[in-house]
C-alpha cells in the first residue's frame, strides 16, 4: 500500500489543518505536526508528547515526528481514518 497523501491542507490561525480523504486528522503549526487523539494514535504514539497545537486550544494532540517509519505512518493513518467521524454535511442555506 502506498503512503496516503493528505488531500487538503487548509490555512487556519497561522497554522494549517490537515485532512485525509475529507477527514480532519491534525494540525501543522510552528513547524510541527499535531495528530488528533484516537484509540489508534493513543496506542501507537503512547510515548509521544501531548501538547496543545495552538494557544487557546482545548484539545491535546500528539506531536508527531517519526516520518521515516513508513509502517508506523501507514498503520497510524489507516487506524485514525477508520476511527474519525465522517465530515458533517453542510447545512442548506435558507433563501430570503
């Protein structure tokens, strides 16, 4: 299996949001990748540092820096993708 590429990286408050096939998996800020906490990421990254990705954040996230470990990256992204919720459909706008 090839390593999946993030399909979208969106600008947010001086950092970036990282999506995989439409699901938000993490943030990039201050030249660091922060991954959302899921059962898979908590298990595979049990020894990683947990920090807030930006000032004012209420969500602790894993700081990830082991990009050269391809098997870990694939297992991590596969597991996280299965565990994260689907993107909520946009609400239809009411006509005035």
